[in-house]
C-alpha cells in the first residue's frame, strides 16, 4: 500500500513537473517574442541595454528554478548582443548631433552649434585642441537662438584630421556681464561598441554616450 502511494505520488509529481516545464517553455517563448518586438522597435536615441534584458531573463528564469539557467542565459545574452550589434550597424555612417562641446575633425572639418538665451552685445568663440591650445578664435553671432559654426582645416592652426576640438562660446550683455552659451557638436559615427553591457558610439577617437545624442541626420 505504501509503495502504491509513493509510486502514485512520484508519478503525480512527475506529471506536474512536466506540465510546469511545458507551461514555462510556452511562457518563455512568449516573453522572448515580446523582447524581440521591443528590440525591433527600439528608439535609436535610447539604445537597448543588454544588461537590462539579461537581468529580466534572470528574474524570469529563477521563477522556474531551472537547473540549466546559466547556460540558457549565456546563450540568450549572446543572441541579444548579436541582434543589437546587427541593428546598430545601421547607425554607422550616420551624422549625429550630441550634447557636448568636443567635436572630431572628420573629412577635413569640425562642426558645432552654440545657443544664446537672449540678445547679446558681443559673442566670442574659441576653439582649442586636446592640449588646450587655441587653434581658432573669432566673433560669433549675437542674436537670440541657435547658431552654427563649421571650421575646415584651412581655417585653423596646427590641426590635423582626427583631432578632437572643443568650442567655448561666451557672450556679454549691455552691462558687460559674461554668459557661457550652450554648445552641441556634430560627428559621423564610425562604430557602435558593446562592452560589459554598455553601448557607446565612436567617431574617430571621440567616444559618444548614446544618452547625449540629440538627433540623427541619416547618412553623412
């Protein structure tokens, strides 16, 4: 009698485990389907973080108490990274505007915008290289709003292709008070790099945080 009870209990447990495994498999397929859909529709200004997705998978897998969790997660993380790398390849060659004053010299020029919050009596623009040396200076616009600055190698002193230059824009008002203006820079992406779950954009030697990107302008 005892043996029958044990056998029945074991069979029931096995049936339950099999059913739970099947349900888990179905749920996991649905979960992955949702992840793939999210990846396909991600915002390029907020690229997907592989670590975030991996953490979601860890939490989900723990609910199922699967013994093969580590192998499954490694495989899924690798697949997600591969998928994101493929998608991000579309960004290479695109021109981006980002929040920052450092712009790389690409194809013989470097470009920025500077924004005045109001009318100014004068505006001074200064461009320096990686060593802090001034390579160009001049007078900027004084009107309220956004203004562009693009310099070629012939405009600057001692600058070479690939150098990273910094623009400083300072305006003075009627009372001669100085105000620093907001600056954004432009670059053409050369690569998208995933390392330790973190995504970065590269433009020559410049490393750009995706969170700083303000706009994509398509192929440069």
